C-alpha cells in the first residue's frame, strides 16, 4: 500500500513539473515543484534529503523527454511530407495514363492503326492494346 502512495506522490510531482515548464524556465519549474511538494508533504523526506540530485535528474530527464518528443514530431512530419509527395507523383502518373488512354481510344476510333499509335505516342504496341482494353491476340 505504501508503494502506491509513493507512486501517486511521484505522479503529482511530475505533473507539477510539466505544468510549470509550460510557462517558465525548466530549472525554475523543477525548483517550484520541489518546493511545493515539500510544503505539501509530497515525497517530503526524499526531496529534502536529495533536493540537488532530484533537481538535476528532473531537468535532465525532462530535457531528454522533450528532445525525444521533438524528434518523433520531426520524423512524423518528414514521413507525412514524403507520403504527400509520393501521392502527388502517383496522381500525376495516373493522370498521364488516363490521358494516354483517352488519346489511344480516340485515335483508334479515327481509324489509326496500333503500330502508328505506338510510334506516335512512343509506347509499346502491347501498351496500346492494354490501354485500349484489347488482348494481345488481336
């Protein structure tokens, strides 16, 4: 039961550090959280005995956590940007393919032969047939 109390008090301490760090320097935020917790008898004995070490470790850990958060955010944004670029490229390619298909079908309707269309569009005869929806056996 005592362990649960210690964990609860530690969670209170960490929450205060995070809260104060939002609007003040990290070192000041940690010192304020330590002072308040001692006053309110939260981890009081431990904080009194180990004040300097607690402050140093808290600052180090918070900085590390913040840097890891920034790194994750940057990696996410880079991945998102890469995905957007890939999607744009795929969309452009798909649009080109659709336009080529329209041109192939239009030229076929006008009576142009498969070989001439392939030469004109600089694509293979097989690709012309594929775009026209015909089998290679025709």
